[in-house]
C-alpha cells in the first residue's frame, strides 16, 4: 500500500506549470535562504533604496519613502490620500503620517474637495513639484549603475524574467485572496 502524501509537502508544492509539470527548484532539506530568488530580490530592492536615498538626500528634502508619493502625485497617478496609499501600497494611516511629514517640509498640501467635503485632495507645492522632477533623474542614474556590465539584450531578458516572476506572484496572491474568506 503506498504511503499517504505528506500534507506539509503537498501544501508547499507549487502548482503545475503551463505544460502540466512542476519543477521543484527548491527543496526543504537543502534550502538556503541567501540563494533564494525572494531573498536576492529583497536585498537588491533594499540596496537600491539606499542608493536612491543617498542621492536624494538634500538637507530638508524628501527621504526615500517620501519621494515615491511625490512622484506619483506629480505624474497624476493619485490625487487623494486613499488613491495615493493604494498606489504606494501603504495603509491610509501610514500614508497620512507620511503626508504630515511632506506637508511639514512644504512639499504638499491637503485641500478639501469643493464637490465632496469628505474628500481631501493632495496638491504639490512648487517645492514639491521641483523635488518630484528630480526623481526620474536619480532613479535612472542608480538603476543604470545597477545594470553595469549588462548588454541591452541581457537587460531586456532580465525584464522579461522579472515580468514572469511578477505575473506568477500576482497569480499566487489572487489564489490567496480567492481562498481568504475575509476578502469576500
């Protein structure tokens, strides 16, 4: 009689790929976190953030966590606290605290909507617009330096792989939301 499958292993097994076959790149008995894709991506993101922060840090200027909302406001991706929180993947409480700091630096202001008093719009000040204009220059500089030694073909291939990883991560998240009774 065959042994029953180990439920812990079955739960950890990835779903089959498009060809129906699952490849087990990682094995619990030989797992090395430092060599995992997630760990390396997290380290790259952290180090990238530190490099951006060091280039963006003028005295009194926006910090690394503050430049993303400034840039999203500047690009028109959001106009309210709730929209900006969604765009920056923060909860509204954290976004409110971040906006408090940006407002204290004179980089943005909150303005009540005239059509709906419950809505608070966020506007950049002249100083905020100037700070936001610097963001793409710094991001391009840091990311180009990060890609030192890559050929244009390798860069395109890397972006292709990262998009596939993102698609897979979004599919995993969607399955989790579908199975989460709290999200229904």
